[in-house]
């Protein structure tokens, strides 16, 4: 139990507020003023998604984290698009959208803090230039926006 409390305390405020604001807006645009049970499941999945990777990293205890890589990021993007467009599960949609937004926030924080998020590219054989890293981040953000629009429609 103390591990979960530690995870909740260590979460940066922006990494909590950004997904919560996203969940509120996505839920509003999806169901407008007529929430259903699916709205509740979407919110529950999203809240779980906010802490999902933090919990997985804490309990898996693998260094370096396999979740902080562009390979996982890209793979999750494909899974996210599949779940949002094909599953029909509001819980799963909320979960993957929140997890993907968490990855975007992590990657962006590492990019802003260090200016060069090399650990995210350690699984690739060739070095990746700074411009390519910015393009990759842009593609991942565009993928998230696409998945969000497809979910809301």
C-alpha cells in the first residue's frame, strides 16, 4: 500500500491535471450533456491509465524502463488506434488514451529538461538526430489527436 501512496505523491501535478482535463473534455464531446454508463467506464479507465505505467514501472522494477522507448510508444499508438476504433469499450479507450497522453508528457518533459531524450531511442540501432526526434514527437502527438477525434466521433 505504501508503494501506491508513493506513486500518487510523486506524480507531477501537470501529469495528473492534463489527462484529467482531457478526460473531461473528451467525455463531454462524446456524450455532451447526456452521460451514460459508458461515460463512467471511460472515466474509470482514464483514471487508471494516469497511474498505469507508474505502477507497472514500480512493480516490474526493470531498469531502464521498457515503457520509455519509441518502440513501445509506436506500438502503443497502433494498439490505441485499434482499441478506439474497433473495441467499443469505453473503459479500454479511456485507459489507452490516458496511457498514451502520459507517454507524451514523459517524452516532452525529458525533451524539455535534457534537450535530448536519448534514452527513449536506445532500442534503435542508429543514432537519431534532434530534428528527427522532434518530428517523431510531432507524429506521436498527431496520432493521439487522431485517436481522440476518432473516439469522440
